[in-house]
């Protein structure tokens, strides 16, 4: 018999068998009850006033052959983006050093590839090693990986690999046609088998239904084990992409999604990711209350705007939050 979402086992064990109906029940309960439950779950596993801070750098920008409807880096969309080749090692190390000085504990590197070529991994492996030498955790997102490629990244010392599911399996084909949902799951399996921590989440606000949003969370929560890091992105609407006029997500609905993610994946870092530039301080505060405990520092997330580090530090001070 499946346990009630309101009554996890006495040891607060993790579940990987959530049904959509249970998640809907969680999501639709009175807002105060949902936040209370999420905050209780959060405090069982984490310091309620600590937020893990990451920094994200685009190490290779644009000319991606994929057709992701949200992405300004797709070669199929006219977004006036300046394409950039793979950065030099010294440039990446300098950026990582600045990120550490600003308080980041993890440095993430993203390259706009469908999947990296083996020769590309030589340069990325050097970046991973040098960033780790600075005392930072490392994360990369490079597209689809094979098993041997995942092993190479692990040998270089990679801590996390980011590969998002983006949305539900049912809505996925409306957003991306150049790779399948199973392609994404295969990469996650390769990464996990290599012993690398998984960073996997999705994007809200692409025109999906409430059911699609909750099915995305179910897909994440039913992975065994749960992703160690779960970025919840709010769509950044970029001119020239098919989603430039997508309807905005109600902030309360977004906070509800954060709270449900926290309840379903109690020990994962739930990252308040892209879209913070358009969020009020009050919305972000509610997200932290709902269990978000990771953010990206820095003025840019790959190619889109992000609040500056000083602005985040001021918000942290107002809320009594400290970075970790």
C-alpha cells in the first residue's frame, strides 16, 4: 500500500514511487499548509538559514544544433546572440577565482553542444582539474554523454553533471524535437554509473499545464537515487525564441512547485535557478521558506541576466541567510 504524502515513514525514508494523484494532493492543499510541511521537511535535513551558492559560466556559447524552444543558443533561432568558441583555460580559471572571492562554493561550466566530441573533453577535463585546485566543487553541462565520456569526466574529478529533463514526457515534444526524453534519461544513467552527482531539474513557464509541472516533479522524485541537485528554472523569455511570448507563471504557483520539490526530494539541494532576475525579493524569500537552498551567484546565467552578487548578499542579510 502506497504511503500518504502527508505521512512518510517514521524514519523519514526517501520514496521513489510517487503517484501523480498524490503530488496533486500535495500541490493543491492550502498554501500555508503546504509551506508548513515543506519547511518541516527542509529543517529535518538542512540548516534552514543556509543556502549553497554556485556560479555558472558559459565556456562555449551558441551554434547549438538542438531546437530547444526556450534556448537563445540554438542555431535555429534568431536571437542576435554572439557566438563564442571554447574559452581558454586561463580565462576559465580566472572566472572561477572571481566566483570564489564572491562566495561561491561550486563552479559550473556550460557548453552549447548537442554532445561533446572526445577531443572537446580534453580541454574540459583540464578546466575541471584546475577549478578543483582552487578548492571549488565542479559541475559541467555539455549535452548528451556516453558511458566512456562520463567516466573520463569522473577521472578528471568532476563532482556534478547537469542534464535537465526540462518538462514532462507528455509535453516534451512541444519543446524539443532533436533529442528524446529517453536520450536525456540515458545520459543521466551514464553519469550516475560513473559515480558523478546528478544535477537535474526543469523549466516552468513554457506553456505547460499544471499536470505537466507535477509530472516533471514526479519524474525527478522517482529517480533512484534522487538527483543531488534539483534546479527549478523560471523561463527567461528571449526575443527570437519560439517562447518569447509565453505566459508568465503566477509567483504563488512557482513557490508551490518549489515546496512540492522539497517534500518529494527531502535531501536534495533545490536550486532557485534561472528567472530570479524577474522575481521580487518577496517571491525569492517565499521560495527559501518553501525549501529552496541553492542559487546561482553572478550577473549572467550562460547567456541570460541574473541578479548581481551584491544584490544577493543584501537579500541574504535581510533574511538572515548565510551562504555555504
